[in-house]
């Protein structure tokens, strides 16, 4: 064997035995790898589809919630919630297309609304449990795809089943609203919510108008083809604009989320107050729009169906006022904005009771007033309720929207019965009575009550948010000053007693030290004298 071969042999045998074994990965490195893997997984939707870099979650650089994102939320709300209302003007065309009676097709709107109620109860709470970007993309994709079946099916039963499933998935706006509350800064929260809510209201309006106009000139199936297209456009918009956001309640189970919703309804006074206001207010809103067809179709107006449908366009005024409403609410305590809205609604329904069946101008005024002030009331209540617990906003919003849904059912059934049996004036008086009840509920609990106080008034009557914040800061500064004074002055039984005791012990230590100095000096003198005596004795010897 040559020298070079022997060297190689030693390097490959004997030397390898002396090399240290590669170190085992530490727990810290394993944790780091797990964190990296988690971050990589969070950069993809459903672990497959890449998330745009600017939308990936970064706690150090959170996504900016600007006007473009807010408008995207509003547009998504418009064209997803419209799924619930396309069918309402098309019932006659459905009966002709499927060869059934009007009674049979009348089940379609009921099934859509029933699906929506189930989605509110069982789907929207997931916003507090899972990543909302994935949830919103999935729901939008499902509703858009199911709408294909609505456009092409030849079976009434299949159409009813698909309508029910589309209703379940059309809760996207109710997941977007808590997300907007999370992303928007506190001083702009009401403005952000008002834009999303106005998009929802605009969806109700545009669905009825679009469906009625399109079906007038072409087949009703074209309405659903349009719905398919706009929903896939919304899906693309959400993909490019919706920021990723991690789950807010890790470790919480789905049934725990549902249980907490029921618990909130009996433990949160502000939420209960908002529910008791929302139910009758929503009933008034629905009662007006349902019975408006009967009012304008009979004497003294006798308008055609087309003219009656155009009155829904008046609702655009309420949508256009959304940004202004949000800015006003941002400057006020939510309770005060609710108060202003209720008083304005009382005036509106007083006018309705007096003359809505006598002059068409009153009808227009009531349409505008109801849209604007009902929206003001809903935004202020939602702003207050979502401020209770940032980690439970989806559940709180779901409870509030469920109460709104209950009010819609109550307004439709009771309002139509009162109008048909007693006329427009008793029906208007019913709206006035329901609104008066909401005013009573509002005054039972003041604007500055502690969170868990059910009835009463505390903290004064100031209704401007800036003044309230200034008072809170002044009170906080005064409290800090008192605490600082307590630390310097002896207070029996207070937190400052420990500080005073420490200062006393330090003073006693200094005095003991001073007393000990002469003692040490005396001891030193005695030792020096003893040493001198011993030295002289040694010399003598």
C-alpha cells in the first residue's frame, strides 16, 4: 500500500473513530423548525393555494385596513346576501317554469331564509374558531357553485334543496362585520361597520330590482347566471384583498363556542339590551316594506307593480348616507347615537300614522327616514356589542343578527295581519308602539353603566366620546397621583404602608450604624492600649 493510500485509509478508518458524533437536535431547534413549518403552512389557503405576500399575517406589520379593503367588504356583502332575495320577485315565473301552483313555489323564500338562520347559528360562530380568510373563501366558492345548479335545474325539489343550501352559505357578510371591527382602528370602527352594513342593505335592494327587471325581458334563469358571475368575481376580490388572520381562540371547541353564545344572552346586560331593541326595530322595518305593496296597490294610489318596485330605489338614500352615519357615530357614545335614531324613528312613524295613506310625499319621507335611522341604530348597537369582547365578536354578532332575523319574522306575520284586518293607520300605530318600547328599554340602562350592571345610570350624562375619553384620562391621572402620594405618606392599612415600613427600617438601620461607630472606636482604643502594654512588658523582660 502506498503512503498516500495509507493516509487515505487512516483518514477513513482510524480518524473517523475519533470524530465527535453529530449533535442531536435540541428542543429549541425542534421548536424553531415547527414554527417555520407553521408559518409556511399559514402562507397557503387550505395548505395548497398561496396567499399573496402582502396579505400574509405579520404581527409586526399588520394589514392596513383602508378604504379599498372596506369597500371590498361592502361589495362582497352586497352580492352574497343578494342570494336571499333573488327569488322573491320571480315566484310567478318559477310556477310557470316548474308547472306547479303559486302555493308550492311560495316555499322557496321560506327555505332560503331558514337556511340563512341555520347558517347564522352554526356557521358564523366559526369566525371565532378558525382562520376567517379560508372560511370566507370557502363559503363564497360554495354559494357560487351551488348557484349553477339553481340556474340549470328542471326540478322544483332540487331547486328548493339548493336554495336552502345557498341560504346556509350566504352568511359571508355576518363574518365580514366582526373582521372589519378587528381590522379597523377603534376611532374608525363605526365607519367601517356602516360601510359593510350599507353593502348588505344595498344587496337586499339590488337583488329585488335586478331580478324583477331582468325577468321582465328574459328568462328568470339569466338572473342566476348573473349571480354566478358576480359571486366568482367576489371570490377573486376576496382572494386578492382579504388579509389572513390567525384563529383567535385556540384550544376552544366548537360546542364550547355554541355554549358561550347561549351564555352571553343571559350574562351580558348590554347584549340583552341590544337584542330587546333590535327585535322590535327590525319588526318595524320589515312591517313597513312588506305592507308597502298593499298600501300603494290599493286606494287612493292604485299604482302598478313596476311603480311600486321603484319605491325600493329610495333605499339608495340610506346606503349613500352610510359613511356620514359612521363618522357621526364614531364621535358619539354608541348609546347616544341609538337614542338619536330612536327619537327620529318615533317622529317618522308618527308621520306615517298621521298621513301615509293620504299623500305620496309622506310615503317617500317614511322610506328615507326609516332607511337612514334604522341603519344608524343598527350600526350603533353593533359597535357597542362588538366592543364587549374582541375574542368573541363573531358570536356576539351572530346573536345580534339572530335577534334581527326574529324581528323580521315577527314584522312580516304580525304586520301583514294587522294591515289586512285593520288598515294602514293601526299598522302604522303598531310601528310607533314598538319604537316607543325600544326607547323605554334604552332608558332602563344608561350610557356609562358598568359592564355587568343590568339597570341604572352611572357616570353622568355626557354623550360625546371625546369628552368621555378626556374625563377617563383625567380620572386615571388623578388616581395615579393619589397612588404616588400614598407611597410617600404613611397610610394605615394601605399599599403605601409597606413603603413607609421600608423607609422606617432603613432609618433605624442608619441610626444603629451611627450608634455602632463610637463602640467600634472605643474597642479599637482598648486594643491599642493592650498592645502597647504587652510591648512594654516584652521590652522589660
